């Protein structure tokens, strides 16, 4: 095993331990999916010739390309989904801010005006 492979394995397992400690109990299914993907990734880091063998079986020349193609596709997908969620969250925040402003405006009673008169003027 090369030094680079050992460092990458340390990074993979360090991230995995960090996520298990910090996310524990919140979303176990995601942790299990992450663990599965990281273990598969660790296998290909430890045995790169296996990735090359699989790549040759499907007509790709290099094992790293076999791993990079789906990773790039997944990252593009995640980027698009995150952007969509961000835009949806921003729209919801705008709607909530407007609703709160309307509620606060209705609750404000002008100075010097009797509360009963203010309610009557508003139709309440």
C-alpha cells in the first residue's frame, strides 16, 4: 500500500467516524448509505487493480475513470438539487417575512387612538 492510499483511507475513515459521532440518531439511513459507499471507496483505494479490472470489463481503459464518471454525475445532480432547495427555501422565507409583516402591521395601533376605535376602523 502506498503512502497516498494510506492517507486517503485515513481521510475516508476519519470522515466516517466524524459523521457517525455528529449525526448519530438524526438520520440513520443516510449514515448507513454513507458507510456503504465509503467502504466500497476504501476497497478501491486499497485495491486499485480491482477498479481497473472492473473498468476493463465495461470498456473503460482506466479504473480511476470508472470511478470518476459516476462521481461527477452524482456531484452535478447534488449541485442542482441543492440549488433548487435553496431557491425554494428563499421563496418560503420571503412568504413568511411578508406574512409576518402583514400580521405586525395589523397589530400596530396608532398612538392616540382608542383600541376599540382602531378595531372598528379596521372592520373588527
